[in-house]
C-alpha cells in the first residue's frame, strides 16, 4: 500500500538511516562563499555532490515556497549551437562567435551579427575539431598556421583558468594544449581539463556596448563557472537567521515549528526571532542545526540526493557525521 505524502517520505528517511540511527550524508552540507565578494554570503551545497545546492523553488521567493536541491542552470549567454561553419548563440540565432577586428593573434573572441553585411567573414568560420580545438577554417596568411580559440593567460595548476579569463585567437599549438581544448556538452562549451569552466558572454551582454542606441562592438567571451540565481544565495546572520541575500526580507523557516519532517521553506523574516527560523552552521560536522533544538537539523527528505530533493527538519546523529 502506498503511503501518503509526508508520511511516506518520513518512512523512507527512516530506512535511509543505519540500524544504529546514524544519519547518512543527507544531513551534510557545505556553505560555499568562494564566489562572493564579501565572503559572508554563498551557496548551501550538498557535501557529497556540490553540484546540488539549496534553491527556493519557483525562483521568486514567496511566503511558504519550499527549499529543494537543484543544479545550477546555464543562462542564455552561456548556451551555443554548432552550426555549418560557425558557432551561434543558442537563444540569439543571429549572433555568432567572431574575432574582434579580424583574424589576428591576441584579438578577443566576441559575439557579432552572423554574416554581417550579408556575407560570412573568415574570422567567424569556426568549427570544433575531433581534438577538441576550435579552429578558424582558413590558415593565417602570415602565421601560416591554423588559429585556435585560446584561454588567455593559460591554465593554472589543477587544470583551471583564472575566473573571467578572456578568450582570444592564437596560433594552434603543434600538439593540443589544455587552454585550447574544449568539449561541447548540452549547449555549453566547457574547458576539457576542468569542466566547471565554460564559455560565457561577459555580463550577459550579448549585443555588446551601446552608445546612444548604436552597437559599437560585440559582447566579449570569458571563462566562467555557473552563476547562482538570486534565490540560491544565502547568508547566516548574527541573529541566527538564514536570509536570502538578494531577497533580504525572506529567511529559511521550519514550517509549522521545530518538528521532525516539517519542510524548510522561505518565509518573511521575523523581528521577534522565532525559534523555527534560528539555525547555526557547524562547519566541522557540516550540519545546519536548530539553535533551540540542536539535535534537529536540515536533511534531504527520503535521502533523495538528486535534483528536486526536498529539504526538511530531521534528527541529527553524530554517529557517522
């Protein structure tokens, strides 16, 4: 017999515990502030899979919206299509990758109207080869070599570029180098050596700089990681509240009180500091627990460690944490 809604979820959660009552990884989270300037706000990620983070369902926090696990979704300025001799923006089919000012070494890769003035130019004729390099079709007249898209400044130890590193045109190396080898994955062009980094039109400015309504130049491309949405960035306040940084009137709340199984939701922050919105992050144990009832903490319901997993309040046990 199928169990209804929350009762079923709670039974599954119990089954996800060891015989000694030790909570598994469904209660462990990381507060990642690495991409915030103030280092006080950041993402709350699942410790066992940091690609999953807290997300207020719906994207525009309202009273009672549930908190779930979700992956970062790429924006329109991060999605591309491989065309017939060119690379287009996925959501802007009239915009192609182009070399700013012509096919010369060191020039930036930008977005520009495809076949501008009715004719495809040689500095927009890109294709992704089997070796992962993105080359212009025609060899450079002076270099006598194929020209490749290249991450300016190279790759740091560990296979990562600098965040925001520009993409430029450069003579292809005799053998493929990490800063010129990419993979195409579901619309994103990712650095093969570290696929957390991908092509991004800086600032989302696909059409480039505007001056009195005219398009002066195209938006330029950089290497970037997935941008967090406004409903995914949180801050732990000194009051004990977990507030949405970009929606400062909303805090995380255990709906209905400090009862195991109650959902964690977005709720208007209280001036009276109610106990069901006061939590602390234990960095060593990687748990977010209630200040009033420290044995209760955030948990993924039913150990559903996947996209859409609901965040609830549940009993913590130090046995395995």
